[in-house]
C-alpha cells in the first residue's frame, strides 16, 4: 500500500483566479493640474534613456487638447494667471522643450527648445516671475 502512494499521480495544482476589481489600478490617470477651466490628467511613463529617475508622465486634458496627448513630459510645471508651463520631451532631437498652454483657449506655444537638462525651477527675479534652467539664460514669464 505504501508503494502505491509513492507512485500515485498527483492532482494538478490550480492557480487562484485574479479578480480585477481587487487589483490596484496600474498606470491609472490621476489629476496632475486643475484650475481655470483646464484639467490635466497624468499617467506614469517609461524612463528616458540615460536618466536615473522615472518622473516622466503622459498627459491628457479636459477639455481635450489633442496636441498635448501621446507625448512625454516631466512632472515639473509652473503656472501664471493666464496659463501653465510644461516640460516636454522632444524625442526627435533628444532634448527638452518649454511649452506654454493658455487657460483661455488651450492653445499651445513653444517657448524654448533644445534644453539638455531637467534641473528647472521657477521663482522671482526683480519682482517678475522667471523660470531658471541650469546652464541656460533666465526666462522671464509674461
């Protein structure tokens, strides 16, 4: 009898089924910025080659601004009373661009291109709002 238990076929183990409602939402869209009639939603994106962090996101908006979508951005932004400045990755040049989105009509304009680093900060110089980028000239806002 012991001999038969040793050579007996084992029943296959079944893996438990995953209930999607119980899993965390991976790469879910969250509110990145909301104000002045514009809502930007973000979702985590892959890292940029050669960088050590993953603070890069995709954006979508409401009302929809199609020109913002399907592009890579940094999590950095700064606002003014009339719009929002974003850090956009230009894959064709391998550099960053500073773009501006107006709140009134959600139009996009490129302020500066060919920026090689991500060490950006916003602040004030002589009482005027500025964007400071390491190795670049100070950019005065509006």
